[in-house]
C-alpha cells in the first residue's frame, strides 16, 4: 500500500479512537417510586451501544445491562449468582398496546444555571403526558394520563457527552426503555416506562442530565384511573456526583460464565 495511504489510515483510526470514550457516571437518588423507597447510589457505565447500571437501594444491590445491538436487557443478581435475560421483543407488545393516544413532551430551557459535580448545567422544565389504558385493553373506557413533570439540569460541556448522547439516541431509535423491563409487564409500568423513555430521549438530545427532580402521576376521571394514580405516584431526585472518561472492560457487560441464566418469554 502507498505509504501516504498508510499514514492517512493510521491518522483516521487514531482520530476515531480519540473521539470514542467509555463513560462512567456516579449518581445518588432520593425519593419514592410508588410506595417503594428508591433512595440509594448508582453507577452507570456506557461503552458504545451498551450500558450497565449498578445500584444500591433500600440496602439491596442490583445490576441491569441494556444491550442495544443484542436487543436485550440483562438483570444480574450477584447474591444468587444468576441472570435474567429479557429480549426487547418480549415486552414490545405490552409497550405497544398500552398507549391509547399521542404522547406529548416538552423541554423548556430556563435562565437558571448551576454547577453539579463540578460542571455547569442549565435548568430545564420538563413535562411528558401519555394517555394509556389502565387495564391494557384500549377501547374499554378505562383510560388515564401518565404525567411526568419536574426539572432537569443539563450540561453541554460534561466529559463523555458525545458518547452519552450517542447511546441514548441509539436506544431511542431501537425502542428501549430504562429500568427493570419486568416492570413493563403491567399497564401502569408499561406506561411509566414509555413516558420515561421519551423524557430521557428528550433530555439527552439537549445535554447530559446532571440533576433531575421528577414527579410521576396518573390522572383520570374513572375509579380505575384514580386507583392507578395512587399506585403510580412517585417523586424522585437524582444527582450526578462524578463523571469519568476511560476504558470500561468489555466483560463488564457479559453474563459471568458461572451464573445460572433464565430467559424471559
């Protein structure tokens, strides 16, 4: 090969490597999701089209891997030495049938600027509203609106932003949700997951979320919807404590060889 072409190829490869970076984001969370206390700590590892979240809430440790290319979720239980694999397609029907109308979302930039974890961010007002069937059977008249509202502080200069945004764009394009996919098996869980996924996509387009305060409610004028409103009521604050850019081992996103594996249908 021509020496100049070799040099050009090397430069291109070096440039590509320089623009790619694994990202590690540490967070703290406070509040309740429905009646469950979700206060605790978490670490999010992003490597290309995969993300692993290790969290501790209520004294219980858990790990969730989102594998976009493999179209699957992996729940790891270190204590039981087991893994539950949930193919994205296995929850697609629940996510598709729960909606009964158009989802609306808004992200409005305010004039408030603050520093979180040492990085500047701008506060935005957020709101996502999604009509859904509380029974999972659209057309039965038992509908409600799932509403996510609050504020988020978004940074455009945090390290690892490009790879953070690339992952969330890819997840949105592939129809992924965030959080335990087993929760999406119920109508309320599926509605919350879809609304939160839209909110996350909207935020990631504008920057890296360094702090968020989100309230979740369900609103409706029928008894079933009012009952769902109590079950859905949540108030959660998440704050980034540190961000690091550097290699994350690829095996962190694999199921350990000695784990028992179950695949959800």
